[in-house]
C-alpha cells in the first residue's frame, strides 16, 4: 500500500517507517527539514519536504495515498515561545489536514490524538486534540478515521532532570501511589503499524499504553537507574507549579494549560474514558526506558 507518514523521523514516525518498509509498503515520509531527506531515503522511504502549514503541499503529497498517518509535529521549544498559542497552533494544523484530506480524496486516515481528547474542557493543553478530533469528524462519512489516543509519553520524563539535579526530587502537582498509564513511542508505532494492516470502517478510537505505574514507583525506578536510590517524588500545589514553569520561561498560557492537564490526571478526569476502553499494555516498560533516561541524565 502507498502510505504517507507525517512527523519526519521522530520518536514514533521513525520506528513506524522502518516497520512499514519491512512489510513491503510504499512509504513517503513528510519532513520540514531538508537535511532529513538522505536519512529518510536510506530507510527505503521517499521524502516529501514541506510544511504542515502549507495546505497545497499536504494535498499534493496525500493525493493517491491508500492511508495517511497524521500527527501534529510541533517541537517542545514552542512551549517557551511567548508569541505562539500552543493550542491554537495545533488546532490550525488539524484544520490544514482536514482541507488537505478533502482536496486529495484520501479515504483512510490514522490520526495521532491523545488521552484527554474526550474532554472539551478541563484538560489543559490537551484540548487541542479534542478540537482536532472534532474537526476531522466533520469529514464525509466515506472517510474512515482511526483516532489513536496514547497516554503520557515516557520521554516526557526527561523534563524531570533539572529538578532531580538541582533539588534531588521530581516535582509535580500530582503524585503518590495511585497508578496511571504511560506509553513508549515504540509501542505507539507498533500499534499504528498493526492498525494499518487492519480494515478501516468508519470512525474508531483506540487507546495505547505500555505500563500503569505510580509516581512513587517511577521515582524509585528512575532513581535506581541513575544511581540515586533515595530519589523522591514531591507533590506541590497547582499555584507553585505554575509559578515554577513561568519562572523557567514557559509561555504563561501554555504553563496554565500544563498545570490544568496535570490537575485532570491527579483528579482522574483525564483517564475516565481510558479505563472504560482499557487497552492491552505494550511491551516496553518504565524499567526499559530508565536505561535511556540514565544516559540522558548523566550526559546532561
């Protein structure tokens, strides 16, 4: 099949591209960076260099595809850009995708959404995923869409490193012994590859998770990996976390969205629909990720 993969060679798109190529699919990878082209082609895929803000480029690239895997690939640096509204920027990409799908005639779409996309409010920055699912659901009924809703990514834990180094603690506005789901990008890629091989039929939602583990267990696991068995997880107030993020330079509106997202996970609203549609957990566990975490920690 002819498959378009967005997200360049990121944490999900690279292993996904490798798996699709190994299965004999004709894969085109979209990247905004021309320097990625040789690496994309070395995998056996075609490179399409352009921007998600360019609807003409997207529509042309999507034309003739059997399946498009679509994600909003904004880099983490945007959180600290005070000129960009993170939710609005993501939502705009969703609108661009919708127009490009309509113009290209694509009928089968896999969209990388998120935990929390079932909530129209109270989910902080994740409301962008609610917005985009709503936008894409406006496509004609003959367009099939599989909404993938992964939970929190393991690599988000890299943001814990500064306070571990400076205060010997992980500091968030949630914590304790209650388990919550986390996911490896490798398991997300595996699920997407699996869904590409399955029939498309209308609109579907699938949650993706690798392990359900508590904040205190995460602190213990990461602490062991970095050689700090006394590492603790400290829960602070919403107001204190907001001030910490703003003082670190984060866009105040984005910081407020981060705090609200974490409040929703602390109060379990974020996971209500997940537990109603609980997935089979993936293979990659926090202990596996902790090895990579330790390397980044010691090299930072």
